[in-house]
C-alpha cells in the first residue's frame, strides 16, 4: 500500500482510512456506507496479505463534504 502523503491529510477534515474486514463483501458494504455519508475516493483495490486474516482496502475521505447523490 502506498505511503500516506501530506496531500492526503493537508487540511482538517481530510482522512485516510485503512479498513480490514473478514471478506470482500463486508469490506464492500463498509465502503458503500462511507460513500453514502461523505465524499470519498470510492472503492479501492482489495488487498490480501499472506499470513494475515481478512482483506484490506484504503479509502480517502473528505468528512467536510457530504456525499453527492444522483438525482
């Protein structure tokens, strides 16, 4: 996974979330819930680390901005 750069957290309200879940379905549900609440980078590639349980993904979010809803 790439290092977190200053750009990703350069202002209050910008966050980087590394999420680990038991499986890809659970991870997808969590990311979908985050997307409904805040502006996010969207689904990221899922990683499996040999010897570690579960799957991991990284999401960048701006918690100052609510999600954009189509309509």
